[in-house]
C-alpha cells in the first residue's frame, strides 16, 4: 500500500477514536498524518472514504474468531479461557473507543456491517465450538446461539467497562475475571 495513504488512514482512525467522527476534520487528519490537506483529497474522496478504506484492514477491524478453533483442545474450561483471552487481547480500550467513534449517525449505515464483523467472527467460532462439544458428548444439546451470546456478552462487557472506567468500577483484574467467569459458566453447562 501507498505509504501516504496508510499514514492518512492511520491518522484518521486514531483521531476518530480519540475525538469522534464529527469532531475530526480533514485539517486535523492532514496535520496528524504530516501531509498537506490537498493530499488527502488526491488519495480519497473524503473522510468517510478514508474510514471505509481503513476498516478493510485487519489492524482496524480485528476478527478474534478465525484461528481460535485451531487452538482448542475440546476441554471446556481451558478452551473458554482461550476464547476470552483471545478476544480481550484483540479488542482493546483503543478499539472500543474507535468502535464508538464509528457509530456516528453520519457514517453508521456504512460502518455498522463492518463493525459487526468483529463480534460475528467471535460468535460464529463459539457456536461452532459448542456444537462440536455437544457432538463429542461433552455438553448437552442446547441453544448454541444463547451459549455463545452469554460468553460474548461477558467478554464484551468486561472490555467495554474497563475501557470506559479502567479499574474504577471494579478492581477485578482481567485474568481473575476470565478464570472466575469461565468457572461459573462451565459448572452450569458441563455434563456430569
């Protein structure tokens, strides 16, 4: 990729993350990217075009689902910890801030399908995992969408709340949260 285009995309996404879509101007982008404002319009149609181009890059749209299934051992507790850790490693406070910035009414119609790819990849991997666990007789046949949503909600909730409030809401550290959440969940669905 053209180095100048990359600088412009990175600067735009960082500004949207920090300031929001509406407050980010092409003048801000040019300054942050170290380019002339005219250069932006030679490379892109405008701010929205920059964002949509950047969202095609894995850096700005992580997908925590692919690859997890290659690492599972089909032991419920360690595997669910793996799922949660993988999500929490990729979906950082910076990504949460960017995701919020990309929900601006002016661009949400275009960004929503791209934003949804992140949780969808995680949910799809979880559902596939739970189906395989049931096929192996390790958990009961049940509503796999609901099971996946439960793990996703717990993981996303922790991510969002710590991104928003750091440790002011709860002193529970990430690893302790993963361990205790998974333990509680597993006791509820594991076959005895």
